[in-house]
C-alpha cells in the first residue's frame, strides 16, 4: 500500500540520517556534532521530536474523499482512533474536552486537492499532535502525509514550521526550536528539510564539549546564535541573528495559510460540505 511504502522509505531515510548525524544518546538526548573552525560544537536534540511514523496505518477503503474524511473524524471523536490509522490515542480529561481538539479540510499545499488536518491538543505538551491525511483515489484509502506536534503552521508556499514537542531547556530565553517541512509533490507527503536550534550566551556560556560561545559569529552582540541544520547542506551551520532572520524570512515570506479550524464535534463533522 502507498502508506506502508511511504513509511518504509521514510524509516530507511531516518535511519540513515540518524546514523550520519547523531553521535551518542544519553537520557533520551542525542548529540549532533559539527565542525566550526576545528571545534566540535553540539546541538542537544531529543529523540521524542521525531514523531513521524509512530503509527501503523490503515487499509480501510472508502467510496470517496468526503466519506473517508467524515469517517476518520467520527472515529476519532467516538473511539479516539488516529485518522488514517488503527491506533487509539490516550485521553485524559484534565487536558480538556474532546471537542477542544480541532480539524480542518483545506488544500495545504496548493495542488487543488483538500487534505484533512487534525490538531490533537488535549494531552500533555509533548504529546500534542497534528495529523495531515490525504485520500488516495487509486487505492481508495486515507493515508497520513505528516505527523508532527500540534504547534505547527502551514505556509502558502507548501512549507510547514513545526515547533519541537519536547525541546528541553537552554535554547534561549525566547527561542523555541523547530523543524521545517516541504511538500513533496511527487511522493505526495511532507519531508523534513531543516531543523533549527539556538545557543544563548547567557544560558550556556559553553557547550557540553567545553567550547565557548562563538563571539566571532555573534558580531551583532545579540547574545544568541542559531544552529541551522539545513538538509540541503553538508554541514550544520552556526549563524548570527541577522543571517537567521534572512533565512527564516525566505521560508515564511509567502505568509501563513488562513485555515479555519473547527471544534471536533458531531455537529461540525455533519456540516462538512463538498471536498475538493
């Protein structure tokens, strides 16, 4: 099935990526090493941020896209089953009512075909989730194209910025690490293209390898530099605030998608109209 093949390919790529970039793993944290003027700087990264592909997938078929989307939403509402899957989500009332979760039907990548988006927020911060699902007209199945933290935003150029679900501490006073995804039109899914972290001089005068804060890069005296893992580049880069702002500006310049999320209720599901 397309969903299974995608997951196998993604898992293989993930294994290669992890083997190449992550040197060690202690207390659920992994170190990414990079070269900068002969020094080995590190980015602390939590494995729990790799949410993709923790679910198994479903082979249930449907007559059309609207039927698939409404079934998935009702199954989530009534049985807490992950859209496009057979896995049941945990639920604790202390995080809110089921109706506090939201959904939308929207063309997130501009290809003329609507996707189903679900934000599952009634969970601890590290367990909130976003699901994007597509309907495969050939197989008549619903499959997931993106699984990330609920703190994810879509942009009109097909990019997604997803804040790390469980980043830990020490990244900066106001900076939250994130991953960037891009829609792969050929494969029909989102692929991760970058990860960004930060290094605050005040919070961390030196890294875990004993390297001092890179004053030579922070010529602006911002007190913070940014560690950019752009997958199109060979090495992880440490960049200044102005360089970071220029880079992120290119990612976000198209503007956020104006998505109208609805509460996950029976009434709102019943009101789902025509689906492109």
